[in-house]
C-alpha cells in the first residue's frame, strides 16, 4: 500500500485533492475492469465471430 501511495504522490495527480485522486483512480479502474470483461467475452465467444474484410 505504501508503494501505491508513493506512486500517486509522484504522479500528475499527486498535488490534487483526495476527492479528485479518488475520482481519477476510480475512472482508471472502471476502464481496466471493462477491458478485462471485454477480453473474457472475446475469449469465450470469439470463435463464433464472423470477421469479414472488404467493402
């Protein structure tokens, strides 16, 4: 936990208030969580996808 606090203090959001830090971190975590879910869905249902190239 100390490492995470040090990274936050040395980053661009370090001088911001705790509310803004929490907002930025929650936004980042929601993006990462969404990408992880999309990756799992792609792994589970990717074989049935129909990929076509062209116009």
